[in-house]
C-alpha cells in the first residue's frame, strides 16, 4: 500500500511538473529581441540611428523615440514632416504630433505653427500639464511659455511648390508621393518597456485647420506596455475611422503576431472604404507594430511603403508587404 501511495504521489508531482514546465520554459527559453526601434519610411533610417545611440547605452524608449523623430522634424529635405513641410492651401505650415510612454502617459499637439519640434512640445504637454492635447494658438502659447522659440517653417522650396499648386489648386494626393507621410517610431528598450512617437506636417495643401491621425492617441499611435505598440502613416482620415493603431495592439492582445495584426487592420480599412463605395486608388495606409518580445511586422494597402528597423543585428530598410497584389 505504501509503495502504491508513493507511486501515485510521484505520478501526481510529475504530472503537475509537466503542466508547469511549458509555461516556465517559454518564459525562460524565448529570448526577447531588445532593444529595438522601428520607424516608417526611408527617413526612418537616420531617425533610428539617432534613437539607437540612446537605446544602445541603456537609455529609455521614451527618450529614444523623441530624439529619433526630432532629427526628421529638423530636416528641411523631408517635405512631409516638420521644418520644410509642405503648407496647407493657405500657405501655412501646421504641425501635429503625439507621444506615449510605457505607463500610458500621453501628450499631443495639433495645428501647431512656428515651432520646429512639435514632438517635444507634445512631451511637455504630457509631463507638465493635466491635459493630453493642446491645439492651435493654445499649443503655440504653451510652447512659448516652455521656452520653445518661434521660427518660420516654410522653406523657399516648399513655398515655390505651393505657389505652383495654386495655379490649379487641385487637391489630388498621389499614393506614396511624400505629401502625406508621417514619421511614426516605436521602440522597446533594455528594460522591456515600450514607447512611441508620431509627428507630421500633414497632407500637402490640406484645408487650414485639418487634423489627421498623427496627433490622435489610438489612431496614429498606441502603446500598451503589456502587449505591444503600433503606429500608422498615410491618409489619416482612414486611420481615424478604424482607430487603427489601437486596433493593431488589441489584435496582438488577442494572440495575433505583429504582422497578422497589421494585415487585419489594413483589411478593415479596405472594407470600410469599399463599403462607402470609394476607390482605393488614391488611398495609402501603412502600419508597423512591435510586441513585448521584440517581434515586429508591417503592412500597407499599396506597394511602395517601407519601414526601418534597428536592433543588435544592425540597421535595415524593409519593404512592407501590401494588400493590392495586382499593382
């Protein structure tokens, strides 16, 4: 009898152990790819390099994404972000940006004029006010109070293009031409924490006062430190309809990989567009996503979207997979 009891006890412990081992094993065997930073489009390569100087030295994802996108904001050659960005149809450069950290702290500005680094103003909103979004004149007033300097953001090149556009004043954005492209950046640091940033000058020759998805938490950017992060680029109106970046993160919460989550979010936009009887010909949206294990994915409607990745394996520009395979 004693031997039988000993046998059953050992069997029970063994079975319990078998039930626990896979969970323990997955946590210890699966290695997280960190630090890592992703950002949208070609200009993400240089932005990622700036972010990597912070991440590689043990810095936080929050500092990395802010400093990374600041590089693009200050580059007058990038005509869809920050200084040198194409103006609205009234000839005014207006900027939108948001930032989100691992604790769900958020800050955002929209319709901001004459300030080169809206992402840093958004971070100041997050850290120094009880609010999450400031817009227009109020955002500018706050920025000046925080010591940001006003300067003319309309370069000679962008002004000349705007004056040429005025001859016909035809509003017809072209897919993958950089008149509606955002830099969105998401990062996972050595501490296992996620943060993201998103900044843009918006669609070229938009109506004055138009705001896209980029400063809207949940649309242009979303971070959930338990699950992952996502950001979007392209036609902001379509991203807002689906609260796209939040959708990507929630799909990852349900068990999808970053890649599959981005694919489903794009299919949702395609479905909504077709349900409204509209063509996809001039609508481009792309998502990038990153989960807590450092796995990533990206997907877009039309071919031509790419994204940049920087991790311990190096820096790389990657072509995004796309929905319209016949293009």
